[in-house]
C-alpha cells in the first residue's frame, strides 16, 4: 500500500448491541430512521423498567435490603439499584441478579418479549415510559414458575 492510501475495514453490524452496517441514505431517509431509533429507545427503556420492577419485587419478597442483595449477588449496591430503577447493567450483573433471585434469565427475557408483543410498552401522556402493572405481576409469577 502506498503512503497515502488508507485501508478501510468493512463495517460489520451487530443488532444485539445496536450497531448496524453503514448505509448511505438521503436526508429524508435519515429523518425516518431517527424516528425508528427513538421508538427503539422507548421500548428499551420500558423493557429495562419492566425488568427492574421484577427484580425489586423478587428482592422485597425475599425480605432483603439492597445492600444484602448486592453482597449475596457479588455486585455493588449501586448495580442492584441501577437494575431495579431500569438503568442498564452489564450482562454478567444481570445474570448474577437472576441467580440471586433463583430466576431463569431466559424465562425473564421471554416474559419481556411477551409483554412487548401484547403492546405493554408505550409512551405515557406525560412523555415518559409507562408499563402495565398486570404484566409486571405476570412476569413475577413467571419468575416463580421458572425456578428449577
């Protein structure tokens, strides 16, 4: 390769982490793509809030404080707080919290998918994200049923 030539690597996307291959779009297409991204962000925030409510209910049902749950799970109290308040946590922290609450993580994620299919995630009139308490209760019951 010459001194001024630059080798470029192909852009490869992975939808699970939000990366997509680079696509050339017109300005109009960019406007519409942004609407889809915002919609995805709303669903993601609602799913995290849904999981957080399930984790909090399981912890309270066990009669544990945040600090006790963190110590037993092997994570910091901040991680437990973030997870319960719908903030993103690492995959390993998610798995540790599932193990703490004796929950099959796949059953929990299936409950989130079922809630999404039922249209449970939507924007509230105030502009925030809301979730139906009926489905959170159903998720908690599926968490209890998923235990080995």
